[in-house]
C-alpha cells in the first residue's frame, strides 16, 4: 500500500499513514527494508513511500520503496 511518513522514530522505525484509509485507521509502524538500508536511502517526514503490511498484524509493516 502507499502511504506518507508522519513521524521518524529511533532504530529506523517510522509512523506512516496509509493513503485511502478511513480516518479511524491508526498509523502503521514501519521499518526500513534491507535494500533501502543497504543503499543508504534517506527517508524524511512527508515522503511518499510504498509499505508492505504484515499479514499477522495490520499495524506493522516494512517500507520497500520511497517515491521521488
């Protein structure tokens, strides 16, 4: 799903809102995938990102792509 970074947290964690989600949906806690970490891609507050959601816990995910 696509989302926007709301807040940067320690240990490469980010709080992201999901686009096209209802307002009652709480923000997703997402970490950075290995490829993004390996290539030193900087993620800042306000960036549009692609998030893989966990099938077990829909409030957690992994950032796999940052849009330009």
